[in-house]
């Protein structure tokens, strides 16, 4: 065969091979490749991944294409570097169709620590796709790989462990902390908190009360962007950078000459206020005044419960304006609204009753009440606190309003204060409380009152019985003291064990006032005189308890059979 003939034969075989190529690919291949491998889904590309004569695919062939993954394994970083035994094909399958996802695993049980990035705190609750998003890819090799192969598949590679790689949209600092890792201040819990930040490591160390100030008090929104909080740079070399100068420059610009961060009212040891001798003024400081802060009296802004300070007008512009006078009313509101400091009261100043150690307790005690008022205190009244009678004081203490505390008591009769305690109502009008009671105590009436003056003199056990045992308030709070039924049964109905057995006689027939228990009873006066052994038998042996009509126990005294068998049954010996 000539050379020309061989060329025609080769061309013929090539045409035949090409015609059947697609058919043979479907016959030989176990299935369509995944979408990312579609370019290799043809018969002459099989050996790109498979080696003739060997089953499966060698890892080196996979990694020859998947170079970003190969680079991680070579650097011994990432999840795949932790696997020694499994091959790529152990986890990643192919030939299952275009829609098959070759990256499949249980995200709920996946141990993210194996990737080299441990999930902590709030990251443990975040969905995988929140971080593994194409918009967060930072590794150039991964980005280039996806572009080269025009792949839009989701990838778990290419993320940076730098917070900003995912949280740039959440950054409220803009460029203030460029070059500073987020983990310097924040953990993986919530961005709104910065538990790791230590202000002592900043250019401005917090001391004194600055340590308890809210961050937002100093770090306000930026003037250029209200959504960004200004953290740096801030002016802090002078107190006036944050604090308004109350002295309007009269003491210079160095506040620390007098003040410290312990508080504006706490002065430094070498300050004017610490060394100033107030006793050199017309108003020496004693008692609580000695412990009061200077601004309590020397500040037009001083306000408080009962405070209303008047100043000498010419000193109002100075750092320490002078109170108008050295009298209590200059600073303190008159809680009595002029009702005490009157010519009629003979009280000239607040110091008559109060001193600098505190408004309460007052110096006006029980002894002065005896000598200086028209109502001397006696008995239990000596132990009563002022506010129990002078109710305007109690009202002021409850409401916190001390605008007009008076001491006048309109009704000095007992009922003026004790009306709520009156259990008699109008039973004893027109008599007065003093007829039975005295200031030593309401219950003194129980021993002072002579019950013999009533229609029911007390004798026997009644003498030691309390009043309210008989004078019982039932339907109202008013106890009955007059027109009570004096029959025994009126009080002792609940103690009556006889019920209606003795309705035809009175309790006094058997009982006296000493006790309900009978000292003696003459049984011979009954229809059953006691004889023989019966004279020594206990009453309860014959008068036994039984249930009445309503099922309650009662002792039977009447209607008992007198035949021997009624008590002794059939146990009577025969007479011979």
C-alpha cells in the first residue's frame, strides 16, 4: 500500500472515531460530572483525572487543579491538613449529575476547631453562610481560582480570621483604630461591649470618679458622622476640655490646683478649701455645717429639701458668693411657715429648738412641753412621739413636703387624738373619758373602774375576768358596755354543757360565781337519793356523755332510767 493510501486510511479512522466519540463517552462514563467539572465531561478528558488501569482518582491529580487547597495542605493549615488517611474521593463524590453538591457534610456536628479557627460565644450561633460568603473572600489565591474557572460555587476557603473581613459593615469606628486588632477591645460576644479594653493602657488613665462614668459621657458621636462614636483623638490635657469652668477663669485654667478626680467637692490637700479657716468669718462651722461641702452654701445652684439660699447680690459673680445673713432662715426654709417665730410664741430663732447637729430631734422636749405649753404631758403621753399628736409633722415626713408644719392641736380632749381607739361609741355621753381612764394607759380603766356602781357587781371569778371577755364587739367595732343581759346564759351559752335540760331553773341553783365546777350537790333533792355504794360513785359514771340532735356531745343529767338494769345491765347477782 502506498503512502497516499495510508493517509486516506488514517483520515477515515479519525472520522469514524469522531462520529462515535459522544456515544462512547456515555457508554464508558458512570454518570455526568458535577457542574464545576463540566468542561472535562468528554471521552478524551477522562485521563485528566483518572490513570489508566487504576480505580478512582489520586489526590495528587485533584490537587493539581485545586491549587488553593493544595497550598493550605502544604502549609499544614486548614481543615484538609488534619486528614491523613481519607482521600479526596472519600468525602467528595462526582459523576452524580450537574446538580450534585460535592461539598456535603453535617454542619450541625462539624468541629470548626479543625479549621484552625475556633468558634466562641455568639459565633457558635451564627449560620455558616453568614461568614462563608463570596463577598467575604480575602485570600487572593482562592479569588483568582474562582475567576479562572468562572466558578460561582459556594466555597468554604478564602476567609481571613481578621474581624474586619466579615464585620466591616458593622464598624462604627471608621479609621480611628486602623492597625489595631478588634480583639484588643472586643471578644466574640457582642460588638456593643468592649470587655477586653483597659483604659489604663490608653493615653488617658481613668482615676477617681472617672472610673465609674459611662463611656458615652465622654465619647460622643462624631461631628462629621453622627453614627460614629469619637474615641480618638480627644482633648484631655485640661479639665476644661470636658468640664465647664464654674469659676469663669477666676482661678486660672489648672483645675487640679484645687480639685481631684475623686469628685469636684473633694479638694486636693493643698487646696484653698482645705486650709481655709471658716471660724475667721462671722459664721463659725459647727455640727453638720462643718462636714458640709462648700458649694452647699456657696453656690447659687445649691438646692435641696428645705434649702433656699439668699446671697449678697454683689458677691453673686464670685466663686464663693456670701449668704445674705448668718441666720438659719437665710439658707433653710421655715418649715413652720412663720407659725413659730411670732411675738406670741416668745420664740426668737430656730436655735430655740434646733441646733447644727441636725433638725431632728428637736431640743423642745417633754419637760419644755410641761413648762411652756397649755397641755402638760402626763403618764403614757410622756413616751409618745411628737408626730402622733402633731399630725402635720407625720404628714410632712410621709409626703416629703415640709412647707407648713404646725404644732397647734385643735382639740385637746381625749377624743381629739383617740377617736379611732374609742370602742364605746356614744354609750357614755355626756361623761368624759377621764371618768374611767387616765393618761397612764387606756387599760388602767380595768382596775380603776368600780363595777360595784353598776347593776352587776363583780364577785368570784368575775373579778379577775377582763372587761372585753364580757363586753364583746360583735357586728361592729363598738363594744357594748350598757344594757347587757346579766343572766349567766347570756355570756356562758358556749360553756353550757346542759343545753335545755335545766330550762326550768337557773344556773345559780347548782353553780356560783367562783367556778362552774360545783363544790357540792345534794343529790337527795332529786328523785334519786344516793344510798350505799352510790354515795361514792363519780357523777360521770352515771351522767355519761351522748350526742345531741345535731351530733355534738352533751352530758345527760335528766331523763336517766332509775332501774338497776339501766346502769348495770344484766350483771345483777341473783338473790337467794
